[in-house]
C-alpha cells in the first residue's frame, strides 16, 4: 500500500504535475540561467530507464528534500547508505530558494566519502509516472546528473537511482568555508521558500531517522549563530 503523502508533498506533486510546469520553469529563470534543453532532458531519462527492467519496482536514494517532501508515490522507505558520495551544500539557488541578488544554497551529492539517507521504493505499476515527475523536479535545471548506484540497507545491497551534482555547471560552488555556507543559507529566499527552511527540515528529518551527519550539525551551529548576530 502506498505511503500517504502529507499536504506539503501533495502541493509539490500538484506543481510538478501541471501541464505548463516546464514552460513556467523556463519563464521564471533569470537571464543567462542555463537549463537543460528539451532533447537533453528527454535523453537523460531514456538512457537511465533503458537500464531498468520493466515490471520491477524502482528505488530512489533521498538525501535532502526527497526525504521530507518526496512528492512521489512509494510503498516503502528504508534507511540506507551509499559510498563514493557525500551530502554537500554546493549549489547556488537563484530561483527556488534564492534570487540572483541574494542566492541561497541547495544540497547535492558531491564526490568522496559516504552518505546516509533514505531509500524510497516506487511500485512497479507507478514507475513510469513517478519517474517522469522526479525528472521534472531534479533534472530540469541542469545542476544534477542521474545515475545508478548501490545502496546498502542493513548491509544488503540494493540498486538505486541517485542524483549527483554536475561539477561543470556554473552554479556549482564546491566546498565553501562554513561561515560563507551559513551566510548563504540564512540569505536565500525564493519562490519555494528559504534556504534556511530547507536546511532545518533536512536536519530535522535526519534526526527523526536517527542519522548523525557531523558536517550538518557543525553547519547548524554556524547558521544559528549567524541568525543571532543579525
């Protein structure tokens, strides 16, 4: 039985499902903002799904907002770990949770280390529809690349779809000093809300899952000290 989505996730799902989502996304992009072409958008989806066996469920590894606002029909979720990638605030946000004048920061998976998060299982009968919505959410802007990886669930390996940062994209900022990262998180505000809300929701969900992320906890201190200092 699918896990029930909360009102916030339903709102996100409705926005992604709108017939004009891609048109509106392109219209809202600032001047000079590079997005995927329609051909590239469709091509990345085709290449990924070519490696998925029809009739099988599909697992998606969630490490940021997909943990607390998945907006996807799924029938199970598990704590999971992947190796070779780590959670990092390394993408400037100019639209969703920031503006060109005061950008925010968003999470991505960047090279190195490992990451604890959540695995979402999409039932086989829903894979086509849900992956189409997931592509709109993660692949429209061009900052992420999709690939298959191995996630460990209680030491059991499971094939999973992940979205990693494209280091060639101009919004990739790499590893910033903690204080600069905290400043941008406190600054960013856009159409979807603030970078601070995004940060707090992610850290809160990690706590609910019993996952410790030392880098996120260290960043939490800098973010809140920065707030008190203003």
